[in-house]
């Protein structure tokens, strides 16, 4: 009975409204890495979060005051503030699957083979 109630609750959550994402991408001017990070996160957001995200791009050369409060050490850095939990990702965000997992858009897919998938000799 408890398992059925839990499964029903999880199904009802899955049917509810999808969360809005608040993202902040910290970059350094128009360096190639920063430009790639901006292009990559915009493409990911449009493909998977269309209409459900706010992306703020912050150039630390123009706004250095944001570095210390956000504890930014490496650039580019993507910060997901909503939905909870807070997440930070560094780099040019070119590994799409890793970004989707890091933003909790998709669940982690195991790359390990199951006995059914293994080759038989």
C-alpha cells in the first residue's frame, strides 16, 4: 500500500508544471571559449527548456563585482540557481549530455553494459 501511494505521488509530480530555470553564465569578454560556452548553453536551453529559462550572461571584465559573491574561480562558469539545488559547471559546456545531467534535465545514463548487452563468445 505504501509503495502504491509513493508511486502515485511520483506520477502526480511528473505531471505537474515543469520548473523554470535561472542560469547565470560567467564569461571573459569575447574569448573563443566564452563564445563557445554562450552558443552551447543557448542551444541546450532552446532545445530542452524552451520558454522555461532565464539566462543571464555576465562578462566579468565589465562586472567584476559578481565574482566574489558568486565564488567564481574558473571562467566560463555556469551557475544554476533555480530549481534547487544550486549547481555550478565549468568549461565551454560542449559535452551536451554532461550539461543536461548537471542541470537535472535528464537523469544520468549508465554506460556500463548489463549482462543482456554483453557480447557472447
